[in-house]
C-alpha cells in the first residue's frame, strides 16, 4: 500500500469517527428541547469561529488567505452550501422517520459516488475495488440492524434526498481537491482549489454552510439566540462543533485529496461502525451478532480496497509560508 494512499485512508477514517460522534452527542441536545435547525445553526457557528480563529492565528493561514483568488473562495463557499443541503435533509428526515431507515437510505451514497466518479473523477480500477464496495454496503446495512418502517412520505423523501446531495458533495469535493479524470488537463492557475490548504478550505466551506443555515433559521423564525438555547444543550453542541465538524471536515477534505471521491466514499462506510462502537462504549448499548458481522465486513472491505490498484491522484500542493 502506498504511503499516500494509507495516509488518505487514515484521514478519512478519522473524519468518519468524528462524524460518528455527532448522533450520540445530539441525543443530549435534543433531550433539552432544542431541535435540529437550532443545533445545526450553532454547530456551524461555533465550528466556524474555531476554524477561522485558528486560521488567522497561524502565519501560514493568513498567507494562504491573502493569496487566494475570489474564484477559489466562491467555489469553496458554494461547496459548503451543498453540504448544508445534505445536513439539513438528513437531520430533518430523522425527525420525521425512524433513524435506522434514514441511516440505511444514506448508505446508498458510496455506490452513487462510485458510479459518478466514472465520469467525473478517478474511477475504481479492477474488480477488487468494486467487490470491496459491495461488501462495505452490505456490512453497513448489517451494522444498522433492526430497520424500522412506517415513515411519513415527507420523511422518506428527505431521507432519499440526503444521500443524493451527499454523493454530489463528495464528487465536487474531489474535484475541488484536485481530482480529475485520467487525461483531463489541469485547471488554469488561480481557477482550481487543489493548492488551497485544508484548513482554509474547511473555513470557507463552513462559512457557506453557516450562511444557508442562518437564512433557514431566520426564515423559519427559529429560536437561535444564545439566551434561547437551554444551558444543558451547550456541551453537546460544542462537542459536535469540535469533533463532528472542525476535525471531521478538515480530515475529510485532506483525505479526499489523496484518495479521490470513490475511495473516500468507500472508507467513509466506517462511520456506522464507529457510531455503534461508540454507543457500546459510552452508552452501554449491546451489539447484536449481525452488527458485529456488519462491522467486520466493513473493516474487511476497506482493507481490501486499499490493497487494490488505484488510479493516481495528483497530490494537493500547499504553498510554503
């Protein structure tokens, strides 16, 4: 396994672990009466403040910001707006449909990304990677043992929309990070975002997501002022902002730059495995045998995919400070 490919897989796995912590932390937030839109609005407010503060405190970050073109900034802010679409449809679906059903429908996205990458990015090479994808999807379904039905039509519609938008986000993130189809010429200098450091890219994407959520909150008359959020909700919101947003988003962007969209989506199937494992460790929940089997299948699939031949993905070029 090439070192670059291994580092990319570890970064995406770190991102999956960060995202996996979100549902568990959200339980404590929802228990206070805070709904999904207020949670998301403050999630990205706090995450944006932390990321921009970090960026501006580092000389290399300020230098990268001064060198960025308006077009690069617009692309990354727009990418964040796409991510907002995935987040809002997912969390809204959770309130209208069983969580297990929403999670099951979400894990259609690795297959969507793999197919989309055949035309837009670096497709899987060889049979082994496609076999690994199939195993990973089956494993993710097993991990979500106990699928419930009886969802409202609106909940199902939102649950179907979420993976479609998320698949588009991953494909676009791959292109923003420098992924191109074999034989496709590189973009003109200053037009692409492959040379934007992950910290700056994450800061701009969070800004785009935050803008969408603030507009939704204001339009919906949401109670989002600090004094309107119960004190007991803040620890969970802060945890989601740090682990499921700041760390997860930066690790994801850095990982997709090394793996490409299709392999990133495959490694991301570790997320339900991590979610279930954290529930066992932190909440004392018990694993069903089928969930243990599902987790093992996902891990095996990810390892199998990393041993298969990968199309070369050009490295992210970070300017020196």
